[in-house]
C-alpha cells in the first residue's frame, strides 16, 4: 500500500503554517471558550487511591536510539513538574498540552524519540507521550469523561514486556492533538506522577471512596496482512463492578484500534 505524502509534508513552509494555524485555533479555544481548565496543584495527596500504574523508562531498542531514550527521561522529569499533584474538581477539564506547554530547548527539553508521519524520529521533547499514555490508563479506570484522545496511526516496535492492551494510550502533539478529560462527577480527583530508577509511575486519587470500580480488558486482537503490509487491530472494553458484591453493572466499548505495523509480527 503506497503511503502518499500530504502537500504540507512536501513543502516545509506550508507545514509550518498549517501547524501554527491549528495552534492559534487551540489558543483561542483555551482562552475564550467556556471550559474551566484545571490549574490548582497540591503536594497533599487525596485520601483514596483509585488506580496506580508504572511503565518502564528504557526499552530494549538499538544502540542508535539509546541516547534518545536517556534524553526522554529528562523530558519526562520536566513535564511531570507541571502535572504532579494536579487537582481535577467538579466541572473542570484536564488539558495535557495546556498544563505542560510547548516543549522547547529553552525549558531544558532534549531530543527524544517521537512518532510522526509514519516514522520514529528525533524531536525536542520527544517521549513525553509516555505520560499521557499512563494518565489515560488511569482515567479509564475512573468515572472521569475522556473528551479528546488520539492514538498513533502506526505501531513501530514489537511488544517488549507489554502489560497493557495495544492502543490503550494517548498521543499528544502540541497543542492541537491534546489529551483532555472532564470531571462530570461531584468528587475531586488528583493525579500524582514520579520517576524511579527504572519506571515512570503514577496514580489517580479521589477525595471520597466510590462504591464501584472498573476492569479494562482487550478483545479481538489480531495481526492482519493487507497488500503486503502488516496491520494490528483490537477492541478495548471495560466493566463497571460493584465493590460490595462484585456484580458487573455495566459494560462499554472504550475504543477500537486499527493501525499499520512497521515490523513483521512473530506470531502472525
């Protein structure tokens, strides 16, 4: 299958104009729209933990990618400062890009690996999607409402100890590919993030105990070969479960994924 380039990809000036046109549109939405965005942080943790997760910082890739991964850890550390301890009160909306801001060298961001136009390449601030991926996994285990989420259009690397379903993350590209969710409940939530020697870790907390929880599962996972290229598909579902008796009181489809694969799957 031939991958056709967009006009903006063939002409860098047009790409620059297209990106900044969309960015200014997002700025207008942020500052003149009706959403109330989160802004308050605290080092005091809310009472109840809903979900905790961790993801490995350095994966087993080629030596040429090793420095980009090391740089990514620096990028994560900088971005985390803008999110750790953030409170999401009733009627407030969390915007990843609004909180983190534009990654620049002036802020200390380094070249890290980012996925763009079907390729893995170096970019300033590359790798901070690992944070949005982790946050999304936490959020889909809660009653918070995801209202903007994007996933990568291709899968660049074979699974290496993957513990989450394929396609369960959320990619961001400042600022028009944002990750946003809204608190449509009466509770206050909090996201905490930190780094250990080996992992990015995070948790979602709440001020009052809920009488239910969520269980997220993958269904219908397959690798497909179409016109000589590999693709991957699956569905992600979740059950709502009452804590006092374990009864499932609701089941919903979270997302369907279909993406090109840039490697030959071993189990195809």
